[in-house]
């Protein structure tokens, strides 16, 4: 089924070239009265790339989805034009009196910054509490997992000495959950973070159930007892070249990054990385929409 987005969003042309059905809001193509409303809070630096990634995953659902992009601060992004933000993003005040079926909160390059030094921390806090009463199911990705755990569970902030970055093998802890229906028992997923989530602290501070983890990357997939809150510590939405782009960005900035683990073939940056996690990314989002967003 198609996903409907704001008119003229660049993702429309890009994804239609991949034979993915993306339609403008002015196109009356939805036949059912049951259209899922999904809000995406995009905190990533490259807004358009992130829009493409999440819309691609959402578009494979058999259900009809209307997507609204959200920003919660007045920060002017370095990698996205002001016109793009004004044209395609709403503010929290625009939607605070509405209800949505789903909310996706993306990652952000803020893993080394103390929460109270983040300029929009009060707005993130407000959004998390608001979402619990206005959103059917909430999906937190990477850095937003760290933020939401702090806000909703007072979970301590843990920072790795070395950035975790690469493609890692994961294993299912529970195989009979709706969220992981169709998953292989062993699967891969990208990570790019300084955040850490020790298991014994998860058990101590939260009611969350761990569904999947990695020997190298740690906890990957968690869900609350009421199934409203879902936490993904990695980046299943990433494209094949996203980690390469981050690696070269850090090189240009003089940060001396390590090569992403298990990413470049033979650790040779001249070789094109292969995407091995796409199937499970589609399954994860499809299961989230079908079992938790539309049928809570």
C-alpha cells in the first residue's frame, strides 16, 4: 500500500524511481477509512537522507499510512535548507492536540553531550510524556533510546570509551514475539553510537523485555510490558553507504575514526559495502505497524 507525504517532498521522486509507492497528500488515493497516522521526529543531521530511509521501510507495509514530519526546536540544520524545514516539517504546537497511531523518534549525533547541555532537552522531555497519552506505539532509534530511557525510567547515561560502529550479528532472545515474527535467529544490523545499555541496569531500572542482543554490540531490541514503547539501539534504517559517509565525514573533521567493524569488504575502503540487514529492517517495521500500531 502507498505512503502519503507532504506535496513535493524530495523523497517522492527518489523512492518512486525504486518502484516504491509514495503519494502526495493532495492525491486522494486512500480507499479505506482506516488510515494510519505516523509522526516522525527527525533529529538526524541529513534530514532528507533520513526521510528517504524511513519512508522506504514504511512503504512496504500492506496498510495505508499518512506520514507527518516533526521538528521540535528552532535550530537551523547545517545539512538541510531552511525552506525544506518550513515546507515539510510541523512544530510540536501544530500537533500537540492531535492523536497519532505511531511515532518514530530518530537517532541524533549527541551521544557525547550531557542531556542538560542539549538545547532542546526540555522539548524532548515534553514530547516523551505527551506521546504516552497521544500515540498508540512509539519507536525509539539509537540516541533517542538513551534519551527516552533517561526521561521515562531515569536510566543512567552510559557512554562507551570507543564509538561502536559497524555491522554486527545479533541473536533473538525470544523467538515467539510479534515484533520479531519472521526474523532469523541470527541476523545483522548496523550500529553507530557511543551510548551503552548494560543489561543488569535495564533489569534494575526498567520493565523492558530484551528481545534481541549482540555479543559485540550489546542489547539491540527492547519492548515495554504494555507494548507501547519499543527501543532499537542500532540503525536498521541505514542504507548500504551510510556508515561510509559517516566514516569519511569524521575523517574530514580530523576525528581519526576507526574503520567500521565488519563493513568494508576485506576492510578495504575502495570496496563497496554490501547491505545484509535490509530484510530484517523491513520485517521490524512491518511487524511494528501491523501488531503494535494498527492492532495494539
